[in-house]
């Protein structure tokens, strides 16, 4: 089974989502996440992947260390596990941002072409359907 990990960063009833490069603009977004490398914890991978994809270094002190999981299924069997950790912020400066859209120059250009905070109201139009469980669990 594939194992990925990421951070669900929440700011004022909005969640940070990334749009994968060269994908359609509906139902393809995700939280910043990526593969857990051998010898790496899910939390370490979540922090690393967020920094790689969107150029944001989230202080460990801001992260809820409770590991949550969702699964993608194919033919009724799980084939991908996504671990995620929740980060709730009340000030964008705490994660080095000045606006709700991540500057394009910070993005991992080979994988991401847009990242920003999306309201919980609009998220269903954008996020990959299996990832809606994240919103339901933290909304």
C-alpha cells in the first residue's frame, strides 16, 4: 500500500489546498502531501512535503500531533493511505504567509501550479472526492 502524509492547515474556516500541475481545475486539489520515505515518520514526511510543495515551514509547535488517516480504495481494497496532521492558525504570519494565496515562486513548479486557502463552503468543488473526509473530520 502506498503511504503519503501531509498537513491540513486551517485558517478562518479555510483549508490550504494545492492544485497539481496540468490537472483539471475541479476535484483534483489536495492538502500538501507526499510519500513517506523509508525511515521517516508520517509527521516528518508531512512537514517535509509541505515545505517542498508550497515553501512553508510549519513550526512543530503549531501541529496537532494526532495522526489521522484516510484511505483510497480500488476494487474494495485500500491501495493508498494518507496520514494527515491538523494545523490551526489565526495569523498567516505564523507560517510565513502574507496572503491567503501562496506566491507562485514558492511552489514546487514541477508538481504544483497553485496553492491557497479555500473556504469549507467551496472546497467540495475543488478537492479530490476521497479527501472530503478530511473536511468532514475537522470542519
